C-alpha cells in the first residue's frame, strides 16, 4: 500500500496539469518513501524538474525559478 502524501504535497498538486503531475508526483512519492527530505521543483524555461532535496524539510515543497 502506498503511503499518503503530506497535506502540503496534496495542496501543491491541486489543479495541476497532467504533465506537471507526471513530473512532480513520483518525486513526492519518493520523498514520502524515504521520509527525510522535501521536494524542490525547478522551473527551467519551458520545462519543470522535481527532485528530493536535502535543502527542503520533509513534507514541504519549494520552487526555484530559472530564467
């Protein structure tokens, strides 16, 4: 059985486009499975990258925008 996502993760995903969900949700699931760090979402021009980051506390999402 899959662990539920923290409320902050669920709220972050609300109303998101399917492609965005496909990028971010698996990383959030990885974060929950590991239980140590949160998720950093990087906006790179027209693309998006998500990663579990030791700079983000578990259960939180932070965004970084690159031009």
